[in-house]
């Protein structure tokens, strides 16, 4: 079973992601802020990370950098989840080191398709 770490501070979004992922057989590990996300990535060794960019403590870009620099697998796929949807945002996020980018609100029909690219 693939293990997915979801770092998301919005409870409604977390509920939706957990529901969609568990329905498809993924094990979900939850973190509600950036520090918890970094700690969970190191401790739990997930197969994939879904990472909100706007978090209450440190932003998702910093979380991603800390995960990449940590004992976690440096090739760990990390997908940015963000409401930033302006021209050029996708390129900035991918250029920062994320594996992929999904705009929020997510498209429920394509969400799992994107996730399964990394399983």
C-alpha cells in the first residue's frame, strides 16, 4: 500500500484529500503545519507528499527544501497544492524543486490520476 503524507492546514481540504486517497487504497499520513510535515516525512518515510504552499508556520517551499535536505529520500515525489494560480506560478513552484503542481480547489476527476503517476 502506498503511503501518502498530506500537509494541509484546512480541515475541509484534508477531509477531501483523505477521502479520495483512502477510497483508492492509499494510506494517508496527516500533518497540519510545516514543521509537523517535515517531521512526519522523516519519521514516516512516505511514498509521496502532498504539500500545501500556504501553511500557518513555514511555507510549503521551505517545507519542501527541508524535506529534500533531510534524511528523507531526496527523490521523494512532492506535489505542491496551492491556490496560487496566476501566470508563471506553476513554473516558479516547479523551479523551486517540486515534482508537480495542483491548483486548489482540486479537480476531483483528475486528482487521483495525477497522484497515480507517482505510485
